C-alpha cells in the first residue's frame, strides 16, 4: 500500500465496543462477572461485577461530551447512538478516507483497570486483545491495534506482550501513570526483556497521573477541575520517561522501543535538557554513586531518547519549531480520532496549519514514514 498519512494515536473506547465482547471470549467461569451491557433508565451502560461503568453506544450533546467538549464524531455530523463507527470496519475506513488518513494506530480502553479482581482483570485483557486482533485482520494494511498490557504485575505484562506477538498485534499500551510499582523499579525487568525480544513497541499512553483532578462527583464538571484535567494531561508521562531512561532499561535493552502516546512534543526539549543536566551532575559525584547503586547509563539521556523513543502529537506549533532538538525521526503525527481533542474530520487543515515552515522531508517523516517504519507497514 502507498502510505501518505499514518495517524499514530487514535482510539477504540469502551462505548464503541461490541456488547458481547467479553461474554463471548472469557472462559465460562468468568461470564457472570465479566463486563457486559445492560439497559438502564438512562440508556445502555457497561456494568461489571455489580458496578455501573460508562454508557454504551455514543451519546449526543451534553450527555456525550468528553471533558466538557463534544466528540469528534458529533462535530463531524456522523454520531448516531448505537452505531459503533470506530469498531465497524467499513465505517471506520470511511471516516479515515474522509480525513485523508491511510492507516491508524488504535489505542484501547482503560476498562481492565476498573476491575478489582486481578484474575478477572487478566482474563479481560486477554479477551480484548484477541478481539482486537480479529478486528485488525479485517483491514490489516490500515488498522494497527494496540494491545492492552497489565499495569500491576510485570510477569503478567511480559506474558501478554508475548501473546500480542503470537496473535499478530504490532504494539501494546501501558498506562504508565497508573502503575502500582514505579517504572524505575527492577520489578519491571521481565516486561522490558519481553518487549525487546518480541520487538513490540510499548506505548506509554495517558490515563491517570493527575494528582489534584476529580473524575466523578459534584465537582467533576467544575471549569477549574476540567481545565486542569484537559490542559495538563499530556505532561503526566514525564515521570515514566525519566524512569525508563534513568533505570537503565534502554541501556540494557537497545531493542526496546517506547512511544509517548498523545503526550504532545513541545515540553520534551526542556525535559531532555533537564535530564541531560541531571546526568552530568550525577557524573560529578562518583564517590556517592560508588557507595550506592551504580549509575546505569553510559550515554546522556537524550541519546537514549533519540535511539529508542518516539512521541505523538495532534497540534503542537511549539514542538514542530524545535525539531532540531527533538529529531524529525522521533516525532509522529496523530488525529486522536474519535476523541474530543481530535483533528478529525479537519485533519488536512490542521496539518497545513501546524506544518508551516517544516521542510517537506521532515513533514513526510512525521506524517508517515516514522510510524510506517516503527510498526512495519509494507
């Protein structure tokens, strides 16, 4: 296929999943407790083990707003409650064609984090990933699914990465801000080893990590709360980025690939500068490090970034003016379909606005080649 634009961060959300996804795929002993859709006075809702989650099927107006903003599907005039456009192959491809996007990298829902039972959670990760592989197989040149990776158990995470490889998925998502054990901890070694061996890029996607934000209750819609939630969410991956570098994971596994998904790129040059300065000052204190854990790096942090890390953005004028610091091969454009932040269905216009002054060769890399090469699109 002749690729021109690849969106490196799009979505499949809970509200667009088939009603019977888990009931059809989990082992019989889990079917009573697994996520399912039930009808309520307010419409169909996902429920699990007696708890009500998000609505199913999409809603218009205030009921369907995400973070105080309308979904892209509603803005684009195609939102029909009960019509699962993002998970119906023909409709999703039609939306991509309307936007000029040739291939999409689809990050999944955070539903497993809502499940308290760790064994049921593990079963639900596996069922979703198996469904996702089937969905991507309906248009394998255009649909790149991002499998779910457990956040609470490194051995389970490693096992799921190996499973993603077996079923033909090209990448996996780790909600890095939600991990229970810090990513710099040695506990995560099995995951890094498995991802490097399987050549499965790990996407550190947004989700959680906002200390002062309220997600439910009477103050959830307060404009101050919502402003903090929406405006600062891309910055929550700073700790995960520093952790995967300073822990030495990228040093030990040169084949390990990390994607900072939906984080934007404008903040990264300062972060790289700050990490490099920290590293230089660590080197100036050799006696301290000899008496403690040794420094795990042989290069400046920015060198690992330029070798093994990519970042995605939708609109980021500041970041695109700092490509000489970031490297044009480290950055990937995304539309964020079908979220409220999405540029869909006006991505062509957003690209033209954002890429003013960007050299054609860099533009080609950022819009297509970086993602095409990372995910092995022929």
